[in-house]
C-alpha cells in the first residue's frame, strides 16, 4: 500500500509539473496609445490530479489582474524592454503568499481552467511609438504561445503653446478622446460639448477616488508653466496632479509631482482656475496629468485644460 501511495503521489507530482497549460491572447492586434492593454491568460489543468496553482495578483485583488515579475515573467521581443513588471511602487504590493497570510491559491481539478488578465503597462518603459510587441509568458519550465500586437501613437494634437495633447477635448473617436486614458464607463467624453465628465458613486468617492490620465508627454526640466482649466462639480473635490517622470533602473518612475487643488461650490457652474506648475528635478523627461476627484459622490466636468510655458 505504501509503495502504491508513493507511486501515486509521484505520478501526481509529475502530472502537475507537466500538465499545466498556459494560453495567452490579445483582444486586439492594433491598439491606440489611449487604450489600456489587458492580455487574457487561460490556465488549464491538463493533468489527472487536482492542482494548487499560485497566482500573484495586483492590488486591488478583485480586479483579477496578474502580477508579472516574480513567479511569472513576460518575454517581450521587438523592443528593448527587459525584466518587465506591471507593478508600480508605491502602489500596494502584489497579493501573494509572501505579502498576505490569508492568501489562497487557485485550485483546479483535472480539465478545469482559470482565466485572468495581465495588464501590459508598456508606457512605464521608454518605448517609442509605433511599436510592435511579441509577447510570451513563462512559468517554471512552461511557456505560453506568443501574441503579436502593435501600439500606435495618439492622433491628438497640441494647439498653440499648450503642452497638453487635446487639452480642449475636441479630438477623438468613439468614446475615447485622443491623448487621454479613460479607465471605465464612470468617465464620459462628450465630443459635441467638448468636455470630460465623471459620475462617481459614494463608495468610489470615499475610498480610492477616481481619475483619468493623460498620455505621457516629453518635457525639459527645470521649467515653469501656467496650468489653466475649466471645471464644475456637483460635490466631489478636484485635484489635478501634474506628474514629472524620469528613468530609474531602466524604467519610467514618477520623481516629482505638483498637486493642484480646486475648491469650488458644488453648484455645477463652470469656473476657470489658474495654477502655477514648476519642475525642479533635471531628471524629469516626461509629464502626465492625473485628473482626480474624491470625497463626495456626484459629477465633475473638465474642459479647456492648458499648460503653457512661462516666458522668461
């Protein structure tokens, strides 16, 4: 009996090691710079034993996003990206057995599959667009298939001295304004009225808040600017973070930030507000805007955003 159990355990171990299959898929072959890229991974237990599979998750865990950079690695051909990771400090560390005592692995019975998404944050690396990526996932001695896709630069433009692409929200297609990364349907772009509108619920407003990013724009530093924006709100508080980014260990990292608070009555009337913005760190090579709201539920509107260099 002991010999049978030992043989069965060894069989399951070998079956486990060689029976897990990884299938990678890209929903699109061509992406615009404004679009978020989420690769779809299917993990299938192709063995004859029930398997316990450790997946490290990006926070918040409920997004079902996989962390890349430890147990799982992405091989990216076609660019100079090495040691890719989709975790951005100081965001919460990935949910894993090392970081959370309540971690529970994914349990797969024979023939069962588990699906998860891999955020492909190529823009955290100094990649020049257009770029074509040939991506393959590796785990232990297993590899997925390769997926091939291309990312095109934004079609948005800068007007006059404005450093911000499509700052007046006049350009775009479908539901996407050029030059801006909208996370989900809590933000709405009105192409006819030329504004961006958020509609945030109480849970969102009182916890993580909500934001839309601009695409990265090249910049020189030290430098000074005047930031002008038209806003209105039915309740939420508005902050525009003007972030300065540079290269740290081969990867883009935020190394400077201007915090522009906007306090205005919750009466839904437009106000034009002006702030001074300064970058002092000479290592800043790019900037991006984070249009952020929090505090109270309701709607917020943004329009006519400009960041103009101060003439010496």
